[in-house]
């Protein structure tokens, strides 16, 4: 019964490991069959090849020069954008002091290509007017239009205005726990207000054009003539409708967002108003000058908003954190927008001359922490947060060329790397068998389990995090063989030390594990810390080496705890290992076990083979010497003692 109790716990630990392996292998197989994954690890650029893109700067002034500092910052941001899709080992470098070259391994996804092909500046602009992005069904109307200079009666075909069924825009709120009325929009936001009309139309009876609104809201600021506004004074703020000049209205009227080349000719000048389309091409905007730049954002995250009780709610939000300068700018803007109505209450986020979001403002946010809520899903919120965090390039870029590239190292180098790993593995196996005899089989089995877990884990990470194995990553896996072998050596030597001190094998296994466990944890912690420092501070393929070294270090810890120790604990109860067979690697005579005999005299030293039988089921061994034929007295009872 005592033996059953001692073996029950190791068996449970092994069962837990088996369940983990089944779940991991099952998840990888399911991902390969239904989730677009594969049954082998993804390979990096140096082993598989990929796609190369050359980005060329687009400057508003042709005479403007690009400095190396701007290029370096743009390269770092593009690297962050690509890495946001996983540990893909993409390479981003500058070329010729002007261009940026991006190499993405394998077949890039559409999202990855978009992240690179749209590397423009991120800017925040006030919304002045909104209309449908493309021509809508027309309706005939006759009426009188009131302008800033008089009235005019005319019959025309007016385009239908966006209806109340339009999805409300998201909302800027302070980044704080949601209250009962947060997370939605007011009734005023339920419809997109009337915007500019095309030159060929006249508003219906009773309708007022934005130019007329400007004349009414700001007397003397604008005068409407034939549907266009001409400023008579300098605009007082970025939300002033006086920015809508005749040229701006002409661009806005002619803009058809359904055409691919709609905004290609638009110049994004931060000091001037901008005509832009929404990301889904459904709406077009007239926007004021830039007031907040993407460089003013220090961080952007997505998730579920926290409620008053500190528990997550069902509201999905994008949380923004601004720099000190950005906090001041954003606070001034939201304070002004809070007093405006309709579309002028919105603050558009513009990337690559495209409005990716135009939230309304329901509070003056002066602490530099804002929350955007609305009709978000987790995926769309995560996408917006990524654009906000990595969209602030110091300049705009256009895709110059895109082509496939071949592997820089190829199959031959991969084969040589794997051969080097195999040779190292064989050397560890030979050493284990020579040093530990058949106990070395536990080392071999542990290495096989660690190798299997590593392979499946790298395959699973390739599907879930787009991890790609480069030659540097292969090197990290090879180095991990030595790390794993070190853990086994530490454990086995501790067990053998306990045997030398006179402990039976069962007691020696547990005592040795308690002593070895701290050493193994300390060594793996140092390896993992070194891998973490390399990953976060190094660049290029060194990060791949650090990543695989960190993963395999964790796997080593799992294998030692969940496989090696339980297996040794189980075999200690067998006659072959527990009895100290000469080929078991745990023979007490070969290890020089110290035995103390108590009787007529005391003797300390190696046991005579004909005197002592090794016990594997008790914490102290009782030895009985063979009676001497010359003596008729009862022989003394020797006792094997171990050091305390």
C-alpha cells in the first residue's frame, strides 16, 4: 500500500502531461484542417523567400529633402506595423538615403500588405461637412434657397441626404469607467446633418446650405455665391466654415469615393482644409486644418470598457493616451468642439487621406486620456488601435515596386543547420549512456518529448502568431539541447550524491529533486531573462534566436517537472533500478556509497558485495553478515546509515 501511494502521484503528473500534449496536438491539427494553418513550422525569409516592397517618399514640396532621421523613424514605425501581425521576422531597411525596403517572408496577408502600402501620416482634423461618397438616387424638388446675400427661386434635382438610418459615429469620451449614459450617442448624432450640395443642384424648400449656415452663425465670415463660400476674414479656428472656399467646394462636389483614384490627386497639406473619403467609401468629408498629429499619441489599446464597479462591460472601446504636448492640443480641441452642433462636433482621424474614424465629442478631455466608443467589434477596435499607435510616420510613402524574392540561404543551409543539431543531440545521447548507463535512457526519452513539444509549439505559434523559423531560430533550438541536458545532469548528480551518502534510491530520488529543483529553476530563469533582454533590445534575426531560446527554456522546465522527475520516481520502485543493478547507473558500490556497521565494532566504507543487499523500499537498509563457521555466537546486526 505504501508503494502504491508513492507511485500514484508521479502517474498523475504524467497523465497531466499527456493531456496537455493531446490538447496541443489536437489544436494544431484542427488549425491545419479548418483554420488555415499547417502541420509544419512556417519558415522565415532566409529559408523560404517572400515579398519585397520598395517605398518611395511622397512630399508636398518637390524640392524638399528627406533626412536620415526621418527615414530611420519611418523604418522603425513600419517595422512595428509589420511585427504587430506576429513574430514574422520581416526585414525593414533604408535604401539610398531615400527609399525604404520591406521584405516580408512567405505569402503576406492582405492586412500585412495594407499596413506597408499605406504608410502615410496620421492626423486629426475637425469635420466641416459630410455627404454621401458617391451620387445617390435623385428626386425633383422646387423651392427657395436662402443664402447669405439673398434668396433665389429655382427648380433642380436634389440628391437625397443621409438618412437617420445611417450608423451613428463613434464618440470621444474621457478614459474612465463607464457610467449609465456612456457608450452611446445622443439623438443629435443619430443622423448625419445636411452637407454641401453639388453645383448642379439646389436645396429643397426651406433647406439651408452650409454656406448660409456659416453666414448665419458667423456674420461676415462668409458670403454665399452660387452655392460656394468665399471668406471675407481669416478663419478663427479649424472648425470655422470659412475654410470652405469655392475651390474646396468644387473639389468636394467632384469627389466620387467609389472611384479607386478618387483621392490620388488630393494634396494633404496640414495647414489647409482637406477633402477626403471614409474608409468604406460611403461618405466624403470636408475637414479643417490639422490640429493634432499622430506623433502626439503615446499609446493606443483596445478592449472592453471597465464599468463603475471595475468589471468589464460589453462596450468595446479604443483607449488613447496622448503625450504632454498632445494632451494640451487635444484638450483645447475637445473644449471647442463640445460647444458645436451636428457634424462640426466631430473630430476626424485621417490616415493616408482616408477618414478611418470621425468620433463626436461629449466632453472636454484635458487629462490626455480619451476613449472612443461606438459600433465596434473587438476586431475593428484592435485594427483602429493599431492604426493609431503605428500610423504616425514623419512623411508619406508610395509603393514603388513589389516583387517576389527567393530564399537568401535556402534548403541547403537549413539541412546543414538541422545536421548540426542532430550531431549535437547524438553527442548528448552518447554522453548520457556512458555516464549514466541505462539511466541515460530517461535523458533520451526526455529529449524526445522536449523535441516533440518544441516542434508542435512552433507549428502552433506559426498559425496563431505568424511566427516564422529562421536559421537564427534554428540555432536557438539547437542551443536548447544543451540547456535541457544541463537540467538532467543536475538532477541525476543530485540523486547520485544522495545514494553515495547512503540513502536508498526512493529516498534519494525525492531528496535529490528537492535540491536540484532550485538549481534548475535558477538556471532556466537566467536563460529566460537573457532571451527576453535579447528579444526586446536586439534587432533583425537575433530576435528570432532569442524567441526560440525563450520558448525552449520554458519547455525544458515543463519536461523536467512533468516528465523526467515522475519517470525517475517510478523506475526507482523497479527491481532493476531500485535494486542498484550494475548497469542501472545507480549501483551503490560503483558510486562509493558510505555504510556504517554497528555491532562488535564499527566500519565505514564501501559495502562488501557479499555482505549487503540494497533495499529500495525503506529509508534505511538493514544488512546481515553471513555467520562465521568459527563462531557460535549470534552475529552483530550492521545498519546502513546515510548522512543527515
